[in-house]
């Protein structure tokens, strides 16, 4: 069985997303997968944060003779186990994580204690009649 490492298209129209998979060369592009090795999201704004690969599994499949497609070969060269852009990828992922963090809301301003009513009752208790006892 000839194994190819290629991209399986997911997502929707105008919003592509790909899984990088080890597949039999005879199955269709979105067909049965032997193993998923990573993801590629071309919509991520930082180019070095687009591809995520499981380097150990990519190395295994290349070792047993799987052949990557041209695009996947470029991604493995950049972001694979001995990739040339690994440090840039780590920095880009850190930058994305920082952008996605929500800033902590400011603490609420301290509220002043409301003055008690004339008789020392709580402010909402004025006009409240005492409950009558039912026998």
C-alpha cells in the first residue's frame, strides 16, 4: 500500500481548514485516514502559526516510506521535527495566545455604606407592615 501524507480539506466556503493526514494514495482527498498528523489553518493572520505538526509521528511515517505532497513537504521542512522555522512558530503561537487573552476587568469602585433609616432599619424595610399571626 502506497501511503501519502497530504491535506484533508475541512471547514466551509471561504473558510478553509486542513488536517495533515497519512492516507492510502488510492483514496479520495477527503477519504479514509490512516492517522492524523497535524493541522493547517490558512486563515490565521500570523504565517508561522498556521501549521501544527506532530513531529514524532511525521518522522515515523517518513521512516516507513510515506511520501508527502508538495505543499506538505514544504510544511514539514519548515515546521517538522528538524524544521527551519520552529523558533518563529513558537514566537508566533505565543503572540497569538497573548492576543486572545481577555484583559482582566477593572475592580469595581468601592461603594459607600448607605445611611440607615431613622429607626435604624434597613432602607427597604420602611413601610413594611409586620406579618400578622394567623391562628
